[in-house]
C-alpha cells in the first residue's frame, strides 16, 4: 500500500473516497474523508477520525452561519432603503425625515 493509494479510503464496490471528495470544497471533502476511513486506518482510532470530521463540519457550520448573517444584514439594508423610497412619495416632503423603517 502506498501513501497515494491507501486502501482504507476505498469502498467495497471499488469507489474511492477521492472520487467523491474531488468534487467538494476542502472542509466538506475532509468530513467525507474522515467519516469514510473511520476505523479502517492502522494506528488511527474511529473516535479520532470522527472527531476530525466533526471539527471540519463545525467549520462549515460556522461559515454558513456567518454567511447567513451577512445576507441578513444586506437584506435589512436593502429593505430599509426600499421602504424609505416607497413611503417618501406618499407623504408631504420631510414627513419621514429622521424616521427609520420598521426593519431597523
């Protein structure tokens, strides 16, 4: 067994873990890699590999949460600007000055 053709990454049907992970980003690929090899690599416990997979999964969750927060902030700004424009034409000039939308 060589370092580049390790059998602990192979499935019984001949599919190799790299066949899957090459289509994923780094963190997602490592989640798959460590779950697939858990309990199969000499010198590595299943628990160690599963903890590694969880660590990478947590990185993905944190990234998604940060991205969701950024999207929510952008949406709030866009919504605020839209409501300001919509309501500014319905009332006398200056009526809405200093008043923010209900999304603030």
